[in-house]
C-alpha cells in the first residue's frame, strides 16, 4: 500500500504540473490537451481506489508509540 501512496502523490504532482502548463500555454489546443491529461490522471486515481493524499500514513501502516 505504501507504493500506492507514492504513486498517488507523484500522479497528483504530475496532474498539477499539467494544469500549470495549460495556464501558461498560448495555444488553446495544447492547453486542452494538458487539461484532458490531468483529468485522466485524476480519474485513474479515483478509479483505482488509491489513498487520498492527506499527509497521513497509509492505512496498513501500524504506528509505533
């Protein structure tokens, strides 16, 4: 599960970068491509049931005190 959390974080970072690129693009077709790809990544995260990036540990990690 820890691997999934890393994948989720990286995927979210890539999606955020794509959205930033879309904002800076002067070509509307290119901007749409970036936005569509970011939406595809978000959908993949949602469909695969990967953990939400809330900063907490993955659910299967036992915290030692």
